[in-house]
């Protein structure tokens, strides 16, 4: 079995390679290289093999040329066993072909097997016409029934999913909680004690003047947040109207989740009337507003832009 390490392929997977190992199969790891630069992808195949529990003895191209050539000749000399045929029967067929004759008992068994297969095929076709079966995983050459059953169970039933649902709504609260953690660190840095009253705008700007590096750092963090939310909206929607709506929804959810995370971390703000410095681009006292103002604006943005 091949483990293709090229990033666009990466098959067999570690799950299927583990199943193939249980079947006693051997493996080769390659990169499907079309240039020497692709050879560096070999490590991805090695990683998959390690996750599958393979060792060097399971991988053919870890062997020296002599042992590999011996394995190849033994493999070529062994008879090919067809699906559903016992190894002993295959050996009998190979031996009879060498002698130029085929046993009568083997012919009888083949005719019986052919009739049973035809009857089974007709029954399966009738069932498929009368009651359509759910979609099944495509059978790959050399894949065992156990492998295909595992693939089907992992894939699950086919279902439609609306465009843009890949980025779940739970991801934005996680970003907001990360930003809340950063704000907790900044407040500790400028000496704000948890539970103490929030300082005035003049006091906050005095702290920024005392630490000239802090204001540009905080502004760069806010720019990075806007770029992140804008990138999310750009990916999820295809039109300008849709992207703008997705940005407003993402910004509103992020802002509300930010205050929820702050309250969970340091029990702040104690109420929606608590004053807060909302933004620093540009730095101005008008950004000093009670918490209910950004929360209300976020709710309006979510409600108004959800229809986009």
C-alpha cells in the first residue's frame, strides 16, 4: 500500500494504514515528486506512518537493495489470490495451469460460484430499483471491507450545510476571550487593581504618556482585531454587501463576548453603567463611554446586518 506524502494527497491516512497493517500488508512511502523540491514532503508520509503504528520493517523503501530485491522476487513468485478465493484453491489452480489441465472439481466450483454471483447481482439490482439505498463510500482498488466501513462511519450521512457555516459562531467568543486576557494584562501593567473604580479618561491618557510605547502597542492590537474580523467576513461572503453585513455581525458578537469574558475573568464591569475607554483610534476622550453604549450598538449591528 502506498502512503503518498504530497500535501494535496496525504493518503493512505493513518487510520487506513493502521487497518492495512492489521491485514498484514506492506507499505511504501513516497512524495509523488515532479521535482526535487517535492522530496522534502517525505516527512509528512513518515508522520502518517508513525501515527499508524508502522515500523521500519513495515515500510519497503526503508530496506537495503538486497533484502528488497529478495522480497520482490518472492512476491512475484507467489500466486495471486482473487477476492473470496481460498489460498489453497489458488495454489491448486496455479499448479493445474502449469501442468496444462484444470481439475474437474475446480471447474464445477467455478460454475457454481458464477451462478450464485449472477443471482446475487440480480437481487441487488432489484432492491436498488425498488428502494434506493443511502450513498456509500467509493471502493478504492485494494481497500478492504473493514477499511471502507471505517470510512463510511467517519464520513457520516450526507447533509447540506449553508455557505459560511464552517466558521462557527463559537470561534468569535474564543477570540474575544483572548482579547479580554490581553486587557487584563494591560490593566495590571498600568497598576489597575481588580475591583477598584475605573480611572477617568485623563488618568488613562496620563498613563499612556508615562509609557510612550503602550499607546502604539494597544492601537496595533485594535487594528489587528479589525483586520481579523474583516478577513473573516471576506472569506464567508462573496458580495460587498454580504461581506459588510458579515463584518458587522462578527464585530457585534465579538464586542459582547469581550465584555462577558472580562466579567468572567475579573468580575468587571459590575454593571452596564460602568465607564470604559472603548477605542484608541484616534485617541480622544469621546471614546470614554458607559459599557451599555457599545453593547447597544453591537446589538443593533447584529440585528440589522443579519439579513445580509
